[in-house]
């Protein structure tokens, strides 16, 4: 099964031995923000509803979850 460009990008970030966990999370959060921006723009234009943007976001969010970034963000908000 072929992988998407976003899956490859996320995989490359996760496998980057030069990045610490926080750096990986930061890069993934940046990707997530960009993907959400593209999704918002798509919802305001005539882009297809099935253009893969949801899949891209799912890939990014799964990687963030695997790095426990979702727990870290929730914890930081409660401090």
C-alpha cells in the first residue's frame, strides 16, 4: 500500500535521530496548523470534500498522540 506525502513527512520527523521529542512535537504541531489552515481554505472554496485533508490531519494527530503530546498539552493548560 503506497504512503501519502504527509505520511512520509510525518514518518521522517518521527525517525529523525537529531530531533528530541520536543522538537518532533513542535514540527508536528506546525504541520498540524498548516493542514488545518489548508482545510479551512478548502471549506471556503470549491475544493473537493474528499481531498485527503482529513487523512493528513489524522496522520499528524496520531503521531502527536504516539509522542504523548496530547497529554502534555492538556497538562500544560492545567498548570
